[in-house]
C-alpha cells in the first residue's frame, strides 16, 4: 500500500487499495474526500489518533467493511463518509466526535451497533437512514441538532434511547419513534 500525504497531513491518494485490511499511517490528519470509495475490497481499517476529519465519501461503498472504530481525535465525520457500506455491522466513535454529516452512514443495511460520542452535538440529515438492521440507538444529552430523516427506514420497532428532557427525546416524540429513557 502506498499513501500520498500532502504537507497539511491530508491523505490525498492511496494506491493499491485492493487489500482486505489497511493501517493508515500515523501523522495523517484528514482522510480526503472519496479516498477509499468503491470499488474497494477493504474489510478492516485502522484509523490513527492523528486523524481529525474523515472527509465526505471517504469510505463510501466499501461493501466488505464490517466494523470501524473512529478515534477520539476525529471531530467531524463528513457527508456520506461511510455511505452504502453494506456489510458494516458496528461503529464505535471516540469522545471527540462532535458532528456527523448528512448521509454519513446511510444505506448501511447490516449496521446493528452504534456507539455515539458523548461529545456529539449534531447528527446530519439521513445520517443513519435505511440502516435496516439498526434496532436502537442511544443519543447523548449534548445533541442539539438532528437533521431531517436521520433514522428514516431503520429496523422495525426502531427506538431512540435518550435522557429525559433532552433534544433527542423531543426529536423521537416529534418523529413517532419508540422512546427509551
């Protein structure tokens, strides 16, 4: 695997990405837009603690990726960053993530388990739409913005777990989702 990283720490190109697992080099601060877009046979990726931004569409269409741990150094997950990753089952976000872009995890049909950052304040429109295997999500009390249709088409009986009196609780009620406190 050969990586091209510019002077600002932006991963601009990854050559020979037809590998099942990769380790992004330490020192990369930004995974560029569309960097690992389809067609890629990527199953596992290790994102180093130096990364602060996962760009728009960075891993979109990585059909074989099954899980991702996003380090606490990442503050923003871009629009469609993991869009259409059919096999993605588990996402764990470190506590630095404050915003999730539009369609970031949309159409991840097998996504069952999502652990959101306690620092999260914003969830973009359709961020988890069409995640048909997602039965429940716990939204932290810091969230003050949830975009339109953020959970549209999630699993039957989809429920939002939210603290009483929180924005997420009001969102769940307004959008007729089952609510767990």
